[in-house]
C-alpha cells in the first residue's frame, strides 16, 4: 500500500512538472523583437515590388527570399544608355520597369519595360530633363514622374493613359506615392504638394510649404501611414511634415535640421524614422504617429542611404565611418559591420529571411544576414557612377541599374 502511494505521488509530481515545460510552439522571450506586418495596399499593383523601396511605407522589405548565389544572371544595355536617377519596380507578370536616358546631343528620356529574361519588351519616350522611379498602381498602370515635365500614366502595354501638367511639376527625382483610394501624391519643384485622382485630375494642392527660391533636393519618396490617412515627406524649411491625405491639410511638422534627402520609413505600428541633423552630424530619429519623439540615435550616419526595416523590427543604416549598422526597435545598436568603404545611394533592401542587399562602391553588391555575416559579394563591371535602388522578385532575383547597364543577380 505504502509502495502504491509512493508511485502515485511520483506520477503526480511528474505530471505537474511536464505541465510546466514549455511547448515547442510557445513564443520565446521577446529579445526586443517586434514583428512587422506587410500592410495590404490594393491600390498598388499585385506584384513583388510595385513601388520605390518596395511599398509605400518605404521599409525596403520583400515578402520573398532574395538571391543567395551572388552571380550575375544577365546584363541589359541599350544604345547610349544612361540612368541618372531611376530605381526599379516590378509588374504582376514579372515585367521590369525603370527610366533611363539616351546620351546624345539632345538627351532623350525613356520608360523601359524589360522581360524577366532581360530582353526589351518596349520603351516609350517621355518629356522632361530627368525621370525618376516609376510606381505601379492597380492593374499595373505605370506612373512616371519627370523633372520639368509631366507625370505620366501608361498602360501595361506602353500606351499612354494620361499625363498631368506640362512643366515644373514633379521635383527632381522625387518619387510619388499612391494612396489606398488610388490617389497619386507628389511634391513639385518648389515645395507645393499635389494630390491627383487616378484619372489624372487634380484632387487638391497645398502651397503652404512652397519656397520659390529653392528646389527640392535629390532623391527620395513620400511615405504613407499604415491606414493610408496620412502622407509624410520633407519640406524646404528643414522639416518633416504630416499631411491629411484627403484634404491636404498639414497635421504637424517636426524639425529635421536640414532638408531631407533620403526617404523616411514607417513601421507597421505607424512610427516614423528619418534623418535628423544637429551640430554633431546626422542621426536616426524615431517619432510616433502624432509627431512625438520615441528615441534618437547617437551614431553618425550617412544621410544619402535610406533606412531598411526587417521582419523583426530591426533597422539598418549606413554610418558616416562606412559601416552597416543594425539597430533594434528601440534604437539600441545590435551590431556594426567591418569598414566597407563607400556605399552608393542605392538604399538598403531586404528579403523575407532578413538578408539585406546594398551596393558597395561602384563594383560590388553585398548580401549580409541578420547578424551581419556576409552571404555573398557579387562583382560587377566598373559602373563609374554607382548603382540605383534595386528590386527583389518573387523567384529570388535582385534587379538593379547602374549608370550604363542594368543587372539581374541570382
């Protein structure tokens, strides 16, 4: 009897112990991981990379796995091909879109459409001194911003759908953004903000941030809140501005120290990340959706390279001393790469497994894993003037353009 009671007691203890053990599917300790969601955006093309930086939150994150071999699959070029500003976007059928010029006595600009195998599908001549990265709306409608020229809307077969404006409209290499209702938002050369409907008619224009003596600088994109209600972008008065998407009303502004050059980033909780300049240099700054400070980093950063956020909420940036830095969601440094040398303003993008890709000098593309270990270093021909924003496909390819050639890496 005593032996039986003892065995029962042992069984009870074992049962209680087993109940306390962690299930294999139990969520592990936080470790400051903040999973990010891919925000559905039905007004964009149903494609792997429909807009600059992959989406209208500009996080540079793909839901697909990127290349792992680090080998050039193919190279495209065209007669006197020269790309000054354009990144890459992808259609739902895998068509590759970007803009480039033809270097001749009178420079001509074209919208290019390439097949996934690297051959020319079609190209269309466009007006303007420069043309920037296209953005694809629902049905693969291609919107193309130009400098000293109109904004175009092309059908997927290359036929013109409409064009808006004639000159002095879209800022130099300033990419527009598409709202949830299909509205297209952009800023012109002198800081006026425009919203146009999907049919090319004016929705609203805000002139409050205009400055007739200055022109918006360099290349970056507007970004949108996860609910599509607010647009964020820089002004000519060294501010980050929040606009109501429906009315164009300025909701708030925060100082940036100097005019923004790289795109802000918005996470899936609505927090915004941007460069802020002070007496010590450029730093990453994070604010909430109301414009209130969350945190500010103390590492000096390169202000040309847009941030990237991976699926766990980690943020990647390029430092002033030529390193890739990884910060956690609260702004703490996770790791720093070895000194790399110059990185071109191509932005940092990443895939579904947290692998990041970026251009190093003008001859390499590098892939690093989430902990900063090198996956590959892909050598490219001498490009002289660097690489522009890339795009990740659904079948493991990275597309990006140099000044004189276009590359596919597998």
